[in-house]
C-alpha cells in the first residue's frame, strides 16, 4: 500500500497494467474460438448474461454490465435485429418489458460458451502445471473481489 492515499504504489500500477493488457489479449483470443466474431464484445456479454441469469430489464442489464442505459438499449436493439433476443412483458409489472433470449439466441450463447470453455480448459491443461492452474484460480478470486461492490 502506498504512503500517499491518492497515489498507487509502483506494484499496484504494474499489476493494473499487466491485468488490463493480459485480460484484453485473453478476451480477444477466447472470442476468436467462438462464433461471436460477428457480435461486439458488449453483445456477446449480454447474450452470456441472459443465458446465465434469465430475462432482465434493459436497466438491469445496463447496471450489470456497467454501462449507460442508452448504450444498453442500442446493444439490445442490435441483438433484437439479429433475432437473438426479444422483448416480453414483465409478468410482475405490466409497464415494464424484459429482454429474453430467443431459441436462436439461447443456442448461440450456449454454443459460444461451450467453445470458449473447451478452448480455455484445454489450453490451461496443456500449457500449465497443476500448481500454475491453482495460482490462476487464486488470482481470479482476488480479481473477483476487486469488482464486487
């Protein structure tokens, strides 16, 4: 921890740079093994979120993805044009509409998820020792803690 609360330590700055660069490269590599090439990162992320969590209001998707409502509305509109999502009435509040995966959207999200999972698990198995894989698991727990509110 730095003595000056406003200035990160050298190690914090280095870690931030390394994490950002490596995660960006990993994201691009993982995306290259799925069919998501015709989708933006935001669109693929929304499909994955809807697949995991189920239907959601656009405002909830925006909050979950950390983007403005207007940006999420554009992302949802693009996915709707592709036939991957549809808007449905909220069964608990008739004034709201929920974004839900279509059958094509569900198949796309699952196929993409499976392809990415298989590639990454295979790469970790082939290129990393058991100790290195445990280190990755521990590092992910630390990074997960950083993003929790």
